[in-house]
């Protein structure tokens, strides 16, 4: 056997050489922890995968037992059929090592039948036992507890899971929550023994007793600026005390408090496993099952006893074995729930990929806490179950007997008949990133869609980047540049060859532009949709499609250690879009808007001018910004149209001057820093910071970054070749003579969002002179500009570079801390960052809900929405919110209902139906952006349109043919009842 005493030391790696690109979304790296994982069944492999992706110092495996077919049944996805007969750890190691080149993986060796010993675990800082007997757990934990080694044990049995933590009597945690430190503006500090701090009325401070804060930008009481952290005592939502300030200067104005995270010592009450089995502390995973942990605490001990006595686990759905286990458990706890114990016995031979994912993700995060001292460890026993996932018709003992297939571990819980339903399922996976990879892995282990009629459709337009590799575990360095959907599908088909030919890959994004691909026939052939998306707009679009086609939707997301799962079931639950997404950082939002205003919208206006007859006439007629629109087209098409890349640099330099210097100088001219409000108070106070203009400096990286990104994007608009050499930009930018800015008087500034701003007006002659500068579209036949389509994941296209630079320059104007590129990328793309542990756990929860969807015919209370925060840790489950009910007349409806018209009715038939059926008057009819008819439409147009079939009417008004794939039209109406009140009805579908 290898010399285990020196093993950990041999596995060091040069941290200075670690490629930071690989960790672009990772929250932290474990610098000096050697982790031992004992037992490489499905659970052990899942834990090892997550720990490797996180980036600990080293991982060592111990499992000398030979690989059997049962291991493939047991969701050990790092093994293949050719590995049967090899030692488990040795067979697992090569594929595990591929996951992260910076984490050495080693096999501890051993021979078949040789159990782990105290001598073997000595060199390691964290020891994880998977599926070990209680006798072995006690033996190892007695030593680890006495010697300050962190210990975790875990096992899964069917729909049940168990975890135990022992991080020693005292565990120092450097950050218990993982939340960003709080900060807020203050308006006063009392000069006395208490030191009462008052915050702005509209912003709660969010602090708790015992938190620590320091301060910046305080005027008067300047001793607080950069002071040592002071302990907080909360007095109210806007007030807290910081102790004696009586010796300080008098507070005058301003100031920001900053929370300081302080290390916390967590008392584990000195409980080893031996002590904790007698007097356990339970971590509750589901407050609706508050009594369940005590029952399972006895049940898992009884299961270990049963296995020792019988040299096997209880047989699936066998009443005799179940009765024996119940008896053993009752000897430990007479109050244990017999029904739950019976199910534990029935499912003891079961091994389910979703439960492995939930427990494996949780345990891996606990191991990372032990390594990093970051986040609060679980105290101290965790028991989890998902009995709600059992089919509504329970299987028989005969139905659960093993059949020699790789799904025997699942058949032991659900039965052969249900396994056939899993194999025949048809699912659409939208996205093949972090969540998508985990989803496909779980589905392959479940045997989803492996039957003759089963199908998995997966689409993702992205290709694989280096930063994907440490969290999207199906991808390897050799896959860089390839399409995610194709690589992911191939990887899981290798895990389970039965999926060959059952996964159909696409690279189209979901959206209106691809409704010819994802059309009626496509959705009709689905049983459900699973979102694995990282932006809100695409999620909302898929939510709308699932409502339209009445398909179940499984929605999930992660943000660091937080994760959520939402189940959307037709005619039962509310939809994803029923909830509101939280707001984002405002400077990045401003920069994202500037991106559109500079590289998208003007380009589209130019192209419309060149391609649409009477575009200017119609735009000037209906737009309230006539002069701005014409000036924009003149600028982009005539006066500032670049012919060389150098001219793009000049344009970018002038844009810098306008946005970060001139605009600020104009603002300060209109509202000087000493400006007073109508009540005599300083205007620039509280949340309103007075900005300062930026003087361009080509040696300032932030300034030059804006020029480089803006010039390249402007060049892209015109089809010019870009440049990235900073010296070329410096040379041109420094040679430009920038016109002197003179502030204008009488300019009204918009102070609040609700304020109106008078727009510059001009007489028609002035506007006509501008229009005359435009070349006729016929003189530029075939000429078009190229708008920039925002894409967050291409690190070479300058999109995120521009938004980072623009938002940071704006922040510098206001003396606000700048954001790094990765933070900006998250905000601008509305990305929800992923780490492997949370992703694995959340996907496991999604798949537990998928079992219920496959079963069908469920009640609302049997589904579960979930929220987890692995940093705390916290689990919260709730019944999905029912779809809200509305009513018009005597008709009750929800978002899942619709009014359907078949056979392409005429507009007249459509209007008459509402009058005759519901006594409602139609006052307006629209489809998309086209208003088809209204009560104030003139008689001639009405007479022309009323007899028209809907399809002809839409084509007539929009002046565009309906695409051949379109089989229905979504129509919006305004309706009034007989009392003249507006009436809301379900959405309207006209089949053509």
C-alpha cells in the first residue's frame, strides 16, 4: 500500500500557476485542504465530482471493492461497463481527474475486503465516509473528533438521505452567511455615550445585534472614517448605536457605514457521533415534516443493525423485512413513525440519481466549509426525504424485484411499470450550461427517454469557453469552441448508451425568431419543458410558451450558494412570470442602456430609413422626438459615418467627452454643488451625490478601455476591421483636438423619474433643413449597417468590456466603487452565477418534481417549490401558489384558460361572438404591433375590414405575409360590458 503518511504532501500543486480564467464564477478556492472520500458508490462519486470542481488542494479516494453491474445501476456515472471487475476507486479516478487539472486526485489503494482504518485517515484534514456502517463511522469519528480532523458521513436509501457533521468542539467561521457586507448612507450620529447612528428614512440598514461596522465620508465627526470595527446594537430599522462618540468632533453631514465581517466561533457542543446518537441536534430540511428527523434517526441506525444481522439490506416492498426493521427502530425510539420506517425498509435497496444529487451537493458544500472556514456548517444530523415523489399507485413487491438492468436501484423504489413511463417520457431541455449538464446527467442515470417513444430535445446556442470547465462538468478542454448541446448530449450518451438516438440537439435560441423551429408540432410532441437558462428574458419567454401550449415547466436557478426550484403545472399553479425579478445595479443598467443607444437603436433607425418606404414621414408624424431621430440618422449616415478605423477611435474619444465630462459639467452648471432646494436644504445630500467630470487620460486603463470597446463596436456597425493594440488607440486619442464645451443656460434637469423634461423644439423649416442632409435611400441601394446583438459569453466581442468601462466611468463620476468585469457580466446579462454544489442539489430537487410530472394527475399540495441556501445552511419548501382566479360575467378563468376561435373567422364573426355569447362589446382588436380595428375606425375602413378573415386582415394591416409555420394568432381585445366597464378576459387564440 502507498505510504499514506506522506500522501497528502505529495499532492501539492503550484497555486501561482492556477489559471484564473477557469474560476471566473467560482466563489472561493480551497488552498490547503486534502480531502479523503471513502466509498465510491453513486453518492461518493457525486461528492468527489463537486469537491474537485470547487478546487480543493487534493482529493484522495478509497474504495478497493470491484466494480459490479449494481454500481452502474447505482448512478455511478464515472464508471462504464468495461470497468466491471476493476477496483472502484481506481476505475473512478481517471474520469474524476479530468474535471479539474488543478486538483490532484489519488487512489489510496487497498485490497478487496479491507475497510478504511484510523491509520489511513491520519494525513487528511477532511474525511468523508459514504454508506459506511455505524460501527465504522464511530471508529473513525472517535479518532477524528479527538484529533481535530473534520468528519462527515452520509448515505442514501431510495428517497431518503442522511448526513452527519463533526467539525470539532469549536469551529472558527470567517463568514457565516456568504452575503455581501451591508452598506448604507447615514444622516446623523449622536455625540454621546451611546453613539446613535440614523440612516436615511427610505433605506433600512439591515444590521443585527452583534454586527460590526466602520465608516467613510463622514464630515465633522471624521474620527469615524476608517475607524476600527465598532459593535452594533440595533435600535430600529433605521437606527443603531456604536458606543461612545463623546470624544469625537461634531457630526455635520454625510457618511456611509460599511459592515465588517468578523470571525465567529461555532460551538458544536463537543458532540462526537457517539454522543450525538444519544442526544442529537437535528437540522430541519422541511418544516412540514418537523417530526420526521427523529424517526429517521432511529430508522438509519436500525437499518445498519439489520444489515449486520442479515448481511443484506431489507428487500424492496417486502413486509417481513420491513416489520423486522420497524421492530429494531422501535427499540431505539418507541415514538418513531411506523409508516415512515416501513417506507425506509421498502426503499433501502433503492438508489436514485436525484437523491444522490441532493445529498452529494449538500455534503460537498459542507466539506468546502471545513476546508475554507467560509459559511456556517450544518449542526449536526440532517435527514432528508421526498416520499411525495412516490407514484400515486404504489408498486407491488413483485414489480420492484431486480431484473438485472442498470435501473434496478430505481425500480426498487418505483417499480418496473413506472420505469417504462420514465423511459417513454418526452422532455425539452432549454440550455446546456451548468444546470443543463447536471440535468442531462441525472436524466441519463434515471433512464429518461430511453424507451422507443422517448425523446430529449436540448437546445443551446452557446459554445464552450474555458470558464465553463469548472462548473459544467460534461465539458473538457478538448471541447473548447464546440457547441454545448452537442458535447453534453454525447457525454451523457456515453454514460448511458441507451440514450443513443434519443437526444436531439439544436443550437437555436428560444424566441420569436425561432418559432418556425419550435412550432406547434414541436410542442405537441412534448410532455414537458425544463428550463436551464441564465437570463430572465428567455425564462419568461419559455414560460409564455408553456402557458400557450399547456405544458408543465420545471424552472430552477442558482446564485452562488442559493438555489430555487419552481414547478409550473397547467391549470394548477401560477406561472414563472407571475413573480417579479429583483432590480439590478443601476450604473450597469445605465451602461446597458447606453450600449443599445449607441450600437443598436440608431443602426436600426438608419436601416429602417434605407429600407422602409415613407419611414421618415410616419416616424415624424407619430414620434415625439422628431429632431433627435433625424439628427441621429444624419449623424450615423452622413456627418459621423466612418470610412477608416481611426475615425471610429475619434468618434469614441468624443463620446467619452460628451458622456463623462460635458454632460456632468452641464449638470453642475444647472445644479451647482451648493444648490439649495425650495426648502433651503442642500440639494446634493443624502442619496444624491454631486458628480465630478472626468478629464480624459489615455494612460488611465479605465478611460482607454472605453475608447477601445466603443471604437471596435462602432467599427462593427460599419463593417470595418477592428483593433486591440492599446498603443494605436493612445496615439489617435491623444492627437484629437476636442471642442471646448460651453454650458447652456436654462436647461431643465430631470431630478426625479416622474419629472417631465421639455424637449428641444424647432420649427418645420429647421427640421426640413436637417432632412435635406439625408441622402435618398435609392442612392444607397443595398447598403445597410449592422446592429450589435448583445452577447455576454463571447469574451472577444467587446460587449461586456464596453459595459464594464462605461459603468465604471459613471461610477468614477460619482465616486462610487467600480465593479470588476465578472460582476458587470452578471448584471448586464442578468446572469445567475453557478457553483457546482448548489447546481447539483437544485437539479436533484428538480428531478424529484419530474417524477411527479411523469406520474401525472397530482394535487397542488403534492408538488413542492424549494429554496435553499447552502451557506447558512437553509432548506425551505412550500406548496406552489395556485393560479389566481378571475371572473367576467359568470365565467371563472385563470392564466391557463383561453378563448379559441377555429377556422379563421372574419372580424365581424369575432365581434358578434362576444356580443351574442357574453354580452360584451369589442372596442379594439390588435395582433402583435398591429391595431386591426377599433370602435373609432372610420366607416370606410370598417366596411373593408369586417368581412375579412383574420389571416387576411392581419396581412392587410401589417403589410407582411404570415409565416408558413404559423397556425394560430394571439389576439388582444378591449371589451366593455353593458354598464360601460372595461372587462378582462383570457388570452384569445385564433386558429387560421
